[in-house]
């Protein structure tokens, strides 16, 4: 078992992927002892509230493409083969209208 100290986090970027891994593997789905120690160290540096806020924002941001995909295909059915595309994704060219 490795030891985790504060210097593992100082002057380093913590990616959203790392935050998800730490939270999910340390406490939500698994009980990985090393990840739990690393999460505790990060929470001591940032505070648990800030760390969990980063987790929420990371998961929310990661889910945005899924929401867009849903909005695009939500009306698909055996009788409807049309997809919806948000207006801000369509570039109008006056020559082609």
C-alpha cells in the first residue's frame, strides 16, 4: 500500500477524470483503500464541499453530450425518421435559401 502526501496534489492539475476516479473508486462504488487515502488528502487541501462540487460539475459536463443526443433523437419512432437539430447548430447561407 502506497502512502499519499500533500505534495502529490500541490502544483499539479487534477483532471475531471481523476476526480471521478477518486470519488467513485474511493467511496461511491468501491472501497479502494489507496483511492480513499488520496481522496481524503485532496479533500484536506480543497475541502470536501469544493471537491464534491468539482465532482458534480465534472459529471454534469460529461453528461451534456448525452442530453444533446437525447434531444436530437427523442422523437424518433417507427413512423418518424426525422431527427431534431437545435437552430444554433444550423448555419444559414442566404445564397442557398
